[in-house]
C-alpha cells in the first residue's frame, strides 16, 4: 500500500529529478487487461463532482483523498485524511472578487490547492476569454500570500483528439500556474472501443507547448454519455479498459503530483463513478 502523503506542493520538488520512462503510442481499439497498480504513482487522488452527500465525503470509499470543494464549510467538513482542492473558476486576474474568494481559505490546514479554471480559452471573445496574463496574476497572488499552495488548471485541446494542440495557450512560463491537467478521453462509440494513442498524443502536445512532464496531471476517463469531438459519444470504460488507460498513462507521466479521475458525480445525464461500482473497485486498487 502506498503511504498516505498529504504534504503541500513542496512534494513536487522531489518529482523533478525523477526520469520519465519510455513513451508508448500503440494505437488500439481493443481491450488489453493490465495488472492493477501499473498506472502513475502518486499518493493524491482527485475525483470531482458530488463529493459531499449529506455532509459525508463519499469518494473516500475508493480512496480518493483530494476533495472537490468550493466553500469553507465543505473544506472544514472533510475527514482527517482528506485535503481540499478549491474550485474558483474566475480568470479575471487578482481583482477584488478573486481575493475575496481566496482569502477565507488561506491558512486552513485542510487546504491543498486552488483549481483556477477548467479548460480556459485564451482565444474566445468577450467575458469567456481567459488571457494567460489573468491566470498569471491569480497564481502570483496565491504564491505571494500562500507560497506552499499550488495552482491548477485543466487545459483545453484546440484541435482534434487524435492530433491535439495546446500551442499558444498556457504553460508555466506565461501563466505561472503550477500544474496542468490533460484530459484525453479515448473511449468512444464511433470506434466502438478506445483509441489509447490519444493519451500519448496529448502528453507530447503538452510538452511541445512548454509544459514539462513533472507538471502534468493525468485525467482519466471515468464517465460516458456526452457527445465527443469525433461524431460519437464517450463510452464509460469497462474495467479492463480503465486498467489499460491507467497502464498507458503510467510510463508517460510516471510520478504526477496528483491524478484525476473524471468524474465521481453524475452530470447532465451522463454516467460516472458514483453509479459504477466496478470502476470504483479499479480506482480503489489504484489509489491504495
């Protein structure tokens, strides 16, 4: 069993020196079952949405120990072995609204980090545009007032899933964000299975955009239902497919600061971990 490590972002400094293992980009739409525990190695595991039910932290049953929270009361309610990744979703820079949202959490021993944005878009018009400079201002404010607390975003892919690109979007240099989630979701109805090459392609595209492996957070597909970018819909992975997703990620990002299963909670008539006990068992084995 992996030791339960709930340190703050200082843990990441240990990861920089760990060499990346060889990449694998074998395309396959069939399921290959891999042995449990072959995925990325980390002691922090996150699965957002519907984390707190009647005041109880439910993903803990599958050993997820990094909680999706947005309120101070939620953070304070977490079990002793769980810390909080606080969702913000603002991207207006370090303005009064941002400071007011962040300040209540500072100094709280259960605070692990801030989830600044999910798939921000630097190219959009109007209020939905999220310039890198705004994320930089937010990250800089957090780093100044809470130096050991990391900031995090999930990147949006601006091309197809088989030929992804994150070019001219966000990286550590232009945003000062600490960690970047990549969410290639390979299991789809139009291929009646999973194209695992999408995972390696996303990692390569992120590195080409200036994001080093040690700053990548793998996001595992653990949902099905909504329309994908290939003309079909996402498939909820089988247990064998989920184990293969983990095994593909393993050599690509071997020692992430944390990993991310999307999603614990059901949203918009989709399927997710909370109604898939067989997938919960896969993640419970991985997370221990």
